[in-house]
C-alpha cells in the first residue's frame, strides 16, 4: 500500500511539473499512430504563429503515417519527363482504398538493356491522395540520363524476361487510416 501511495505521489508531482499537454501528446502518439485522427490532434497541439499550417501538417503526417503493405492500393499512369537539367518521372496516381489517405510513395523505375540486365532508379515524395481519388505527382531521378530511356519502350506485363524496355511502380506506400 505504501508503494502505491509513493508511486501515485511521484506521478502527481511529475504531472504537475510537466503539465497536461506533453502527456496528452505522448498518449496521442502512442494510441493514434497511423490514423488521420492522430494527425488532426497533432496539428492542434503543434499550431504556431511562426510556422505555416502546411509545415505543421507535413511534420504531423510524417510522424503519424504508417506503411501500407499492398502495392495495389495505388495505381496510375506515368512516364518520363525531360527538362534541361534532370530526368523526372510524373503522372497521376489513384488511391483505390476507401479507408486510407495515401501520404507518401516511393517510385521505382527499372530499365532493362538488350541483354535483360536490370538497372533500378528510385525516388520518394510526399503526396496527398484522398480515398478513392487521384493526384498528380512528379519525382526527380538525378542518376538517370535521358539517353538511357530516349528510345526505349515500356515492357509488356506478361514478359517473364524483359529486354530493351522499362517498367515503373510504387514498391512502398505510406498513409493514414480514416
């Protein structure tokens, strides 16, 4: 009984010293990880006159987002884009779920030479795709040279041993459950 009383007093003193808001933040991060509700609560706690709402949202989203394991949750059409300095990959992605917001993707572009040797290029980007909606994206691939893909076509999906073609996909997706 004495130990419970001492433990309770220690907790009470810590609560009075630290305050309620840091404790509420800790509970929010522990119980609402991976949820839109967690991000909303984080934004309330983190509002600041010095930071824009967009900066607060980006920080809260990156803190609360979780890996989504099914690669078919996001589909779309995209292809190479060439500006003067770098090659980028862009297009439109569709969130095929009704219960998640897509918040981050890793784009992977694979190029197969005439012998079938594969070379991968990857880039990551934050994105916001509401459930059952779509959004445009563009990522830079600084290691990729335009000459590597200038006259190359997309691979056939059924091709077991692709040669002289390219593919792309989203091997990693993060998001928030609603």
